[in-house]
């Protein structure tokens, strides 16, 4: 089976940070950071249901308006998760426009903002188109500490890092990978069909073996029988995202704990180690620090991004330094 997460850097490793994450089988999409989003098509942006924002520096958040414009006339909620004061920032952005043409007749669209602070979702606010985007404070969902999204197929966890201001790192994890074994279906005399999505949903939730699954027509089959013969459960994949954080022991420990074991880690590499003093002043990682982080977290693959413009024409050096530190740390751990 193909990968569940299909992430790509919208602007490459040297442009504004924005990670577009599509899901296998077209089950929606999400964004991590929203710098320049002009490279994404209206169709792609229209499928985005969640935006996870590390912090509100302009190169990480300037694309919010484009996303809003493309979602404005589509029913549903755009959920924005960011650090403390995120609701104020979204509210100010919305208040900068006139909404006199919106009202009770408008499409039922809303922006839901959740703030992550002190290791948990701490506050929330709702801005509804039918109410001309007036702010309505709300209680955030009760999720376990560190979690900012808990879905049937995807969980997203966050950690606060120090960038002079709080900057959030994120880990996206597929809850459980459920594969269908065609030979097992044939042995049970069951067809391939849309009903298998219900079966996989039940398996991911860990429902009892005697749960009846409708298998098309009037036939039902116990979930336990499917587990035994036709469903194979495996650990899901993970994607990490770490950017705009000082190379301190506390930051590295927090980030490593968050993204431990992910298959792919998107990590900022704005400075070479030779410019570590500049990186420290700007509270960013160096490429070598990013590689050491990836090694400590035991990730499968490091994907460097957020290159500083000062290295125009030297981007390969940043990637090479990060990869060398990653490989050295991995070899040492072995």
C-alpha cells in the first residue's frame, strides 16, 4: 500500500514555510504553516480543513488570507491551531475586512481557532460567516496533553519550542494502518467494496470481535472474523515538522520527544555550523543541529527546509551538513 501522508513543501526548501499534507484516497488535506500559498491551486486549498501554525511571523502566516478567500464560500469549518494569542491574531485579520454582505443567508462557514499553551489546548474562539465573523469564545476540546487533533485516522501532537516567542513543532501520526488481504476476503466469500471502510474504521477503534459489519446486501460478518482472515493491522506512519527554534538542549529534547520515530522529519536548516553565532542570535537551528536532532529522535528520513537567503547558491551545503550530522548520530547510536 502507498503512504497515507503525502506531504510536500509548497515553496521548496528555500521559500516561505508551508507544508501541504494530502491524504491517500483524497480524504481531505491540511497545512502546517501558511507562508506564500500562491503555488497551491484553488482545488487544493478548498480541501484544507486544518491549518497548524508554528508562530505568527509573516513568512509563516501571510498566506492565511488566500486560504480564507478560497474557503469562504464552502460550507464547513477551517480549524486553525497555533500558540497563545492565535485567536486574537485571526480576529484582527478578519476584522480588517468589511463583511456587510454576510448574514444568516450566508454559507455555513466558520473559522475555529484553538490555542496551544503549557502543553495543552488552552483556549478557543469561533468566527462564523453567518455572524459576520464576530468572535465567540469557546471551550477547546478535551484532548490528552500534547494533542491538538484526534481523528479516526490521524492524530496531531504539538510541543512549544523557544524562538524568543513560543514556536510550535508538530507530529502527524496515522493512528493504525489497516490493510485488506484480498486472499482472505476470497476465502470468506466477501466482495471488495465501500463496506471495507466501515470495517477498517471499526478495527482502528478497537471494537469487539462480535461487532457486526455489513458486508454488502443483507450479509453481516463479525469483525473478529475479518481480523483473523482479511484485515492486517500495522503501526501507522508519522511526519514531523520542526522550525524556528533555538539550538538549546531544552528545545532539542522537547522536539526529539515529539517527533520520535517518525518516518519523515521536515526540519529547518537555516544556517551552517560556521555561522552558529548568527543562528544563536536569531534563535534558529543550524544544519548540524537539525541533523543531530533527527538522529536523537530516531527518524527515518530528514528533509531540510527554511534555508536562509544568505546561502543563495549554497543550498546543497546546508542539506549536506544536516545529512552528515544525521548519519553520524545514527551510526553512533547503533
